[in-house]
C-alpha cells in the first residue's frame, strides 16, 4: 500500500506537526487527504450504526456541512460559542498557533451559516448552559420519536 505522505507517519501514528508543515506548503494536500479519509470515516460511521441498533445515535462531525454528511442525518445540532471563547479554548490546548487556528476557520463554513442550517443550537459558553441545551435536544428528539 502506498502512503500519501509517509514523512508525516511515525510508529505512533500521524505526526500532526509534520502534517501541518506539509499542508502549509501544499494547499492541494487537504483535498488529497480528504479524498482518502472522508470515505473511510463514512464507512466507519455506517458500521457503527449497524452494530449499535439504538433509537438515537450521536455523531461529532466537525465538517458535517462541508462534506455533505448532513444528508445522512435525521437532525443536526450545532455547538456554538463566541469566537473569542473558541479561540481562547483552542489556544489553551497548546496544539496550534493563532495563525493555524485562523487558517482552519478560513477552510470552514461560517458559523452563522451552520447555525441556520441546523435543527438545534447548543451554546457552550458554560458547562451548565451546554448540559441544559443537550438535555433539551434529547427531550425534543424523544418527543418526536414518540409522536412518529
């Protein structure tokens, strides 16, 4: 099997620093990687659904709308927080620079569009606010299932 970017792979897996360097030098690398990864992720997601026959499955899909994966969902919940809090949380992880964070945001659909396309919005400004919103979403979904 031929590896696309073998220099970004170690015995422990993908070296994110090496991969970021590759992506910064070759903007076309994103598309190449996505063409390989996205079908595998979709296949894995389908396998999960088939092996977990429950009424409600929750998936965390960062590029849901960008990849068209919303078409396979019964409902979409989008998490939201102010750009300032989002940036603060990301930078506190010490896994990327401010410039890298901004580059990622440029590749994503604007949050305002994601929110309008979603069935539910979960504000994550505080843990309690997020917990309450998730519970409200589950209550509504369970109500819809019982009405069906």
